[in-house]
C-alpha cells in the first residue's frame, strides 16, 4: 500500500523541504496545500508527479477534515505557530491519523501536549517540535545525556545565516518571539527572562566561528526540563549572522515599546523590511544553520561535559531533514508511540543516529572529562 502524506503549508520553503526529503526517502504519495490554486502546475514542475496540490485554508474546517481523513500522516508546516490553535492535531486524533509538526512556539506546544491522553486513547502517534531547532537539537541533547551517568546542565545554542532560506515565516517567528518575557529553568527553579538579553559569544563550527547568541523563547526551554527531571539548568540561546542583525534585533527587543511588538502591523512591517535586507545578505553570508549542544554532569564519579554540533548550509533544508526523518519512521512503523510527544521523548538515539547517516548530516562530538 502506498502511504499518503498531507503536508499543510507545503508550498512554503520548509514544507517544500519536507516534501523533498520524503520523496527522496519514502515511496509515499504526497499532497501539499496552499492558498493559491494557480500554483498547482508549478508544484508538479518543482516536485514531480508524485506530489499533488490542493488549495485550502486552515479556517475551512470541513475541507481540512476531509483532507486529513484521506491521509495516513499529516505534517503541519503552516506557521507561524504563535497564531495556531491545536485544531489540526485534534482533527487528526478524531480521524485516527498520525501527526508531525514543525512548531516552535511555547503556547502552541502547551496546547498540543494537552491532547496527549486523547491521542493515546485513539492510538495516534503525534510528534511535535520537529525540524532542526527544535528537533535535531532535542535529539542531540538526549544523545549527550545518555553519555553521562548524571546530567545537570543543558546549554543549547543556535545560529542562522541571514534568512536561513526559510522566507517570511522565519522573520515573523523571530519578531513574535520578542513580544514577552518567558520562563526558563535555571538552578532548579523557574525564572523569567527577557528575550534577546544576556548575550554570550559561542564558538560554532565553520563558517560561523565566534558568534553572539541571546535568550530566545523556544519550546525546548520547558520540554527539556520536563523530559529530563534531574537537570537543574536549561539554556536556549539564538543568534544570527551577520552580527549586525543581532544588534538590530536587540534594539527592537529592548528599546522599542512593548506595545509596538504586540501590534500585528508592526510585526509585518519588521518582517518585510528584514526579508528585503536578507535578500541581499543571503548571497553574501549564505542561509545555513549551526546547532551546538553542551550537556554537563558526571561520568564515573567525575565532572564531564558532552558537546555536539551540527552545521548545514541551508536551514530550511535542515528542517526538512529533521521533520522528514520523523515522518519516515512513523510511516515505516519504526516509531509508534501513541500520545503527543516532543522529539526528545519519542525518538530513540539509535534511530536518530541512523537518520543522520542516511541524510549525510554529520554530528561532531566530544566528551570533556574535567
């Protein structure tokens, strides 16, 4: 039987990257969605004959329900997820269809996790926060924790070159992430921090080198403490290259009135201006991504730190790899875990390492015994 995969938001750069990954690694028939029916022929030209297109809006609930019911797996790529409810996931549960998403919003993640018991009862496997970060980053942390006898501190940092090749959605997501302070797990208690504060300079692999990163609200900030209860501190920080963009984002986050950032028109203005700027710097800096995971704790009774890093030359393609592998494992039956799970609770390390081999995504690792 040929599996049918529905990719919501599949016309976007991330959705298209997921489709390409599935075309390369599965025999699935893929249906991608978008709002513009005039792009159907272009979809076939871009992705080939195994991909169909349907025009729909997520507000058309019955149309969405029918498309879900006709599928074996739904991949939700229609961000920004700050604007999304969990209705797609709930419909998948009601129709008994497995689910994957590329969500990166704390509020959406909470809504999704609230559906865990319903998904378990329906026998539906739902994996959220897949992609590169969150996603591959979570699995890098799990891999590090399993190398230690006791994990105490997680330090996750990310850098994206220019736009990351992900288009307008990533611009909106960045500015939406500046709207409010958020809770982080530090020294065994929840503390509130402001986004884009407390700059650190991190040594990333080439081509990024030393790059500034800042506190940024990611769902890993709370899923990792819940997934690994012994950990006392979880840090998630993000930066961009060139560094000019970091300083500009810091000004918006820290000097602009907060009411401006809660205005949708302002978010759209900033997103469009940034997109035009990155159209220039994409050609100079590139659109890559680097993730660095540092897990500290104890091994054989001694302090130890396990560091891993990964680099890819296109952040949107890397996201497609992270999401595509999860989808592939669900379709093949290798990943069958009814409920709603962040990646680190669902994907075993052996499967994670296997997926990297098949995609040519190399993790650089080292254990530092203190």
